[in-house]
C-alpha cells in the first residue's frame, strides 16, 4: 500500500503544478522572479476577462499556426486560445452542435467546403469590406462571410523513375485509362479530395462523377490514409503517382532535400487543377467581434502571408504575396470554373458517391 | 472452513433464497454504467429518427465486404493473441527458464506502445526507403515490401495486444493447485489430456475476458488499421464522420457495428462457462517443467523474437528519429506540458474508473443473473464502439443538457469511464473469481456489514487486481485520441494529441519526442503495479 500512497502523493503534486490548463506548450514560461503559482493565478485572471481573450478553432496544424498566433499576441496584447482539431471536420461538427452557444470567436478552416457549411448554418458574421477586399473575389465567400487566407492547388505527385514525362495526363479523366492500372493513389477520406469530387460534381454532374470514381476504382486505385502517406509512398517508389495538394511534396523537400518526386499540374480548366482557398471567418455569436476581425486582418498581413508561403508552401492571397519557391505563380493556375462557396452543398452527395464507387 | 484442495467447482446459477445484492450496490453499479449507456442511447435515438436509416451510399455488398474484413481481422487477432499470450504466460510461470520474471515484464511492455505509433514505425521500417530495407540494401539483400494490408494489420494488432492475455492469465497459472494435475496424471490421464481437462477449464474465465478485450478493441480500432491501409467497418465509419456534415450515416453504420459486437459479447458470456472455479492459495507452489537445452533455446528465441518485434524495433525507430531531431537542435522539453496533462488526466481517470468498476464487478461475479449480465454487456458494447462515435455522443448531449461540464475535464473523464470501464472490470472480475465468496460470507456471518466487508475483506484480497485494472485504464487513457480531441478543454493538448498533430503532417522528430515521453510515462505504473507484482 505504501507504493500506492507514494504514487498518489506524486500525483497530487503533479496535479497541483498543472493547475489551470492555460498554455499550449508554446506559450512563454513565467517571468523570472515570479513563482509559478502566482503566474498561474495571473493568467487565470486575465483569461477570466472576456474582452481580451480570443478563442480560435483551428483546422490547421499547430506547427503552422502557433508562430502566427504568437506574433498576433505580441503585436496586440490580445491573448489567444487555440483549439486544434483533427483536420477541419471535427471542429465543424463541434461548431454545428454548439450553434449559438459557441465560445469560439474565429473559425480558421483548412477547406472552403467546411467553412461554407458553417456559413450556410448562419453561424458566421459578415466580414467588413476592408477585409474582404484584401483578397480577390475568387478566393472568398460570395456572401462575404469568410475570406480566403491561403490557396492550394490539387496536383498529381509522381515519381519520375516510374512515370515518364510524356505519360503525364492533361486531365484527371485520363486516369481511368488502362495505362494507369494499379499506379494511382488517392486519399478518399481527405477533405481536399472530397472538395475535388464536389467540384467535379458541380462541373460535370453526379452521373459522370460517379462514372469517373468507378472508373478509377476498377482501374486498381490504391487508397491511403492521407495526402502525406501518398507523397511518402511516391517518394519511396512504392507508388507511381497520386492525387494530392501541391504543398506536401514541398514540405518533404524542405525536410529531406532533393527527393525523387515531382508535382504535375493538370491543364488549366481541368477539375484536377482545382485551386482551393483555406478560409477564416468570425463566429456570429462571438461577443468579441472586434478582436476577431483584428485576428483575420493579422492573417492577411504581409508578415503572416510570407510565413505561410515560406513554411506551408501555400499561396498567399493578398496583393504581392510571394509565390512558394519553385512553383508556378497563382495567376497562372486555373481550376474549373466554379464558385468555392458552392462546394458546401455538395459534401454529402460527394461522400455518397465515393462510397457508392466502393472507395470508402 | 476452507477445504485443502484449492478449487471449488460451484454452480454459478443463483438458487432460490440465496442472498441478493443490496439496493445500494445495484444503484452504484447502474450509476457506473450510465456513461457507457449514453453513447448507445444516442446511437439508437439517431437511427430510429425519421431518415435515420441512411447507409451513406454504401451498397449492401460493400457493407458485407467491410463486415467480413472486420470479422476476419477480429477473429485472427483474437486467436493469435490468445496463443501468444498463453504461451508467454506458460513459459514464464511454469518452466525453469532463467530470468522468467524479466521476460514476463518485457512481454507486458508492448502495451505502452500506442498502436498508431507502432504502425507508424512499421511503415518507416518497411518499403523501398524503409530503415530495415536500407540495412538490407547495404548488405546487398532485397528490400522489404511495404507493410500494409491484412497481414500488416494482423501483425500490428496482435503484437500490441497479446500482453492483455499474458497479464490476465499469469495470475491464474501461478495459483493452479498442483494436486489436481497430479491427481489427473495419477489416474492415468496423459499430459495433454490433463491440460485439456484440468488446466484449460481453470483458465477459461481469464482467457474469455482478455479475448473479449482484444476482440472488441480490434472492432473499434481505427488509427493503425487505417495507416496500414486495411479497410474495415470502423474505417468506413470514420470516413463518413470526417467527410460530411450530417453524422447520421456514420451513426447508422456504428449501430450495425454494435449489433455485431453484441454477438461477440454473447459468445464470450457463453465461452466463459457457468462453472466458477475459486482457488485459494495452493499449499505449495506449482510444479515447473524442466526445459532441456533445446527447450530453453526455443523459449528464449520465441520470447526474444516477440520482444524484438513488439518493443525493440518501434523503440529503436523512435529513438533514431529523436536523435536526428536533437542533432538538428529540436528540444524535447517542448512536450513537457503535454506530458503533465496526459499524466494528470490519465491518473484521475484510472482511479475513477477502477472505483466505478468495483460494484459492477461484484454484481457480475457474486450475483450472476439477467440484470447483472445486462449491466456488464452494456459496458462491453460501448467498448466496441469507435471512439469518435462515443465522443460525438457526449458532445451532442453535453452541449444541450450539461453545458457547464462541456469542454471540461469532468466530461472528458466521464467519457473515459464509458470507454474503458471493461478493462478495469476484466481485471477485477478475474480477481474476484479467484478468491471465491467464502471469506466474504464468513465475514458477513460474523455480523460484519456489507460495506465494512467490502472494505476490509474483499478489496484487500483483490488489491493487485485493483491496481492492475487501474494501470490498464491509465495506459489506455494515455493513448486515447479521437474522443480526447473532441471533448478536451480548449488548449488541453495531451501527448496523444501532440503525436497525432505531428504525424498527420509527418513531423517525425516531434512525434518521436512525444511518443517516447508517452512510453516512458506509461512504463512507470505498468511496472510498479502490474509487471512487478505478477510473479510475487
């Protein structure tokens, strides 16, 4: 029993030292001189004041978000708590359930369809024109409820040892051809893939979208957990090519140097060349509208936009935002002629189609 | 009062007029199972609503295919873990293998490796670029194919779950009364017949409990199976959850899964047997089998191979990533706050859950009947549900009817109680079955009340089972991800959350720091309360 007692008392100490949940691990340590107890006390009191504390639901990864959040707090003095999700959909589900009672002030989504769902639910406040006009109208909500922060393009990532240049398809429709049998990878549960299927539905209608999905299914398509797994399989030569977003390969190259994989952009106008915005909006129930708008302005500041381009390798969306190294400029990318705000309505049917084709 | 032979075959069916459980015990037992019943209630409510029958575009053939894939994986992993766990338990308790205790500790350690971390290291080791392939390539040997599909999922889930069987069967094997086996041999039965008619029946309850833990875990598993590209029913449920705003199809599919799990639970309750075998501490220790030189070599080879595959390779891979990260100037200290959060919430949950399991286990073992079986089954059914479905159920309900606890640790611990109660129950029930009711009945007959008897007789007798149950729950909470993500207080990011965040973007260095910390923190209670006690 003594061991149990020792364990419990250690536990008590740990619990006491944990105290309040504040701090995401990236926040600063208490200033020298102050005991940790009083520091915790202090941060609780500041957190208790609703005016200053901003709550951001982020579908984006902590590694990309936390530097930008820290810079915001440093510049404005506004403390930010970030709730990270596993992608965007679980946070969207959280928001849909919280509805008007949500504590969140900002929703920062990885995907235009999901933020559209939240907007269509009436949960997003209208953004001011000063924010909306920072970004071209192709990358923001038609009704002004969310604004694009960055853009990413769908591409075909391929291993040049396994796929020759003249084999590269101009359109995703070619991927149902016999020469691609067993060579293609997709991530059917990934939000970007689903958004791409929704775009195809908008352009070509559900029948021909289902036919395409069934076409790649019967052509021995290999399904993966996510985009990262596809890019790694292609780099390793375990897979010839895969449909992913453009930046995964660039992140790998930043980490590992030169790797044996390339991004191939589909022909302008093809569904496979879809360019998607990652968007942010202010929650309508938030009683902290001003700070929330300030945060979105911060995401569209040139410092933040440069950070996204340099570390995420996504395209910034404000005038003069830099093009990620080694990529075509955003102006030369042309996806299918659709409105990103229309994707939200098609998530349910797209997931149905993917399941009907036996891919999920 | 206690017969010298250690085993009492007792018909478990209650006779007329036998003492019944007090209303207080029933209330406590039911209260403990309320959280587990909550997600099931939510599922039923969703499915019976108009429009609730929505399979989300899946054809019947596809659903049957996924069900068959899940069944195949569940059956093969359950059988494999039973064989491996029984083998390790037998070798480390019943033979003269040198260092048996150390081996026994080593084979429990794979439990600290989350299966998604294990899968991640399997993928990193295999394939053209894999670490093992690079070593093989340098030696001029052909490289390994990518570990993926059925065989990879089977191997991963078997390697990281067989220790459940080991843990629950070792105490039984250690307490078998040698007199029974000797009597069987003396009456002319051969060694195998003795094993079949004397040893296995005594192992049946422990084997049934641990197999149920494994089987229902496999049914609910998502992370490793998905990374290793094996398509199961649960993976389809997650795809539906993640893909669309309407949760109905995912919940409908989860409802189908629960029906399958119910079948498994009923099979287990049958397999457990109606005969309860209570054994007191045998008068002398069990006979040991003398392994010859070849027997020893075989045993060491078998245990060594298991430990290498389940423990050494994943740890080496993580250590390699960590060293590489350190060389690049990354600081492992960044995961300290995450470790504190994981440690505190897991410890609190472990204590709460093991305490809640006590009344349920007493009801199940001492007062068998329809009502106690229903309580038990409810807890077990929830154990088979995908954690995302459980998390969503609690999210939906707490937002609407329990807003003050929404996104607090209270809600998180309640959800863990719903998810992991059966682990504590399995351990406690094994303990209760071993000691038998005689001492408790003696205490009651001497005029001691029910509550003091529980406190002064029962709990001290099953102290080790209580600690082992708490440790198992602690490990599971440390590793839990999907429900934690949905329900945690904002910014309460645990080690598992950190690992997932890092691996989803393939930041291996960060993932390795967090994984190694999780393994180190998990090791302490496993060693102190479980592994060290096993052979005392």
